[in-house]
C-alpha cells in the first residue's frame, strides 16, 4: 500500500493582519477532511527566504545549500512533497514578492509535481496572481491544475474564523482537490518509474 501523498500548502502573504492565513487554514481543513493527502501548512512568515543572490543558478548541480541553513531546509521540505497548493493574494496585479523569493531559490525540487491555487483579492478575486503563477509553474516543470478557488473579498461571506461559507467556494475547492489528487498520482508514478 503506497503511503499517502504529501502536500504542502504555501501561505504566500506575510503581511501583519493578513486575510490569507484564514483561507490557508480553511483549505487545509478541507484536505484534512478528505484524508487523501498528508497536508501541511508552509507559512512563508516562518520561511523568510531572501531574494536570490547566489552565483550558481538554482538548476545547477553546484547550487546545493549548506546543511543546516534555512535554504537547505526549504529545499528538503519542497523535495519531500508530492503536490503543492499556493494560497496567494493579488498585490499590484501580481503575487507577493516573498513567494517569488521562495520559488526562485530552488528548481529541481519543484519539478514534475502538480500545483493548484487559492487566490483572493478585489474584483478579480486574485485571478491575475494565479494566472501569473501558472506561467511560473510551467517554467519550474510543474503541472498547474485547471481548477482553482478565487475569492473576491468585497462582501465575501466568512464565519468567525474568516473561512468562506458560500457553498460555491467549497464546491470549487473540491473540484480543485480532485484534479490535484489525480495529477499527484500520475506525477508520483512518473517520477518513480520514468526518471529524467
Ligand atoms: C501592496 C498591495 C497591493 C494590492 N494590489 C491589489 C491588486 O492589484 N488587486 C487586488 O485585487 N487587490 C490588491 N490589493 C488588496 C489585497 O488583495 C487585499 O488587501 C488582501 O487582503 C491582501 O492579502 P493579505 O491580507 O493576505 O495580505 C493589494 C494590497 C496590497 C497590500
């Protein structure tokens, strides 16, 4: 019996008073309910990775961070995952800089894994941020899954934990999770049996 796939839910906002933490906890709770993944929250506040500054590009075999550094721990953490969900706000029609810093530091650890999105923001519900991330994901040799959750903050119905309460959001979350699980099985098999 294969082990449950491992999922990292990356919380991209590091802002004081961020809305994103509640959304990340909400989506995490839905994954825990379905029990298909070992799901953990990766809060970028706890992973303060700086902008990329090394002479060696992350794809280079020389670019291995020394043992014990935050970067090495981040690389090992992402390496251990089978799938990723990013919970991202929209900042100036893009995604937060903290997320880009965390992405660019490593390369092969992202490769051939699926990635899904929960975005939020104003009228566009963060979709411009998730669309940009789809382009980045392809460059990382990841598989961005079709279905995603987009939360428009104005008038968004939430409970006392800040979790969305409208059934449409939960429905879309489940479509996303089903799609992500399928791609997780396919890519896990691919990485194990067709290495490249
Ligand atoms: C620097 C900054 C830029 C923003 N730009 C946009 C934007 O372009 N589009 C949008 O829909 N919302 C924008 N917003 C509103 C955010 O989506 C909203 O404040 C959201 O709560 C931010 O997520 P967070 O609270 O988890 O940090 C911006 C907010 C900030 C702080």
